């Protein structure tokens, strides 16, 4: 599994509802590997937005293939949100190396 993470700030005067309306894709790609996207606002600074996409059933080598299909959709979405948020301070894809439930013992 891969995780894509992006952190950015909502601009002054922009609330999350306004951002979200612009952020929602205008086209769906049925085989988009980003099957679960979680967005959160910082409790101490509600203008700070973190978005995490869980990318299942894809390998890092697959990224160029699916990004080629998603680039036009992402470009349109960027145009809609560019005046609502700052440029990302974090924008990266990570390979999952562990997944733990901290409410249970973890075997070493």
C-alpha cells in the first residue's frame, strides 16, 4: 500500500466547505487507486489542512501510469483551488512499511 500526503493552509477568509466544493473532482476514473481519501483540519490551527490518500493495489512503479490518466482532472481541480489554499508544505507519496493498532500489544 502507498500513502499520498499533502499539507497546506486555507487562505484567509476561506472555510473548509468552500475549499471542499472546489476540491471535489469533476470526473471520476473508475480504476483510480486512491480509493480512500481522508482530510483533516489541525485542531490548534483550523486553517491547516492535511489530506491523506490511501492507495491500495498499486506499486510505486504504477504511479506514472495512473497519473497520466489523472493529470487532466487534477489540473482542472488545481485551477479551482489555487486561490483558496497555499502551495503544499508537504506533497509526497510514501510506501507503507508497517500498520499497527496501538490499542493492542505489538509483536517485535
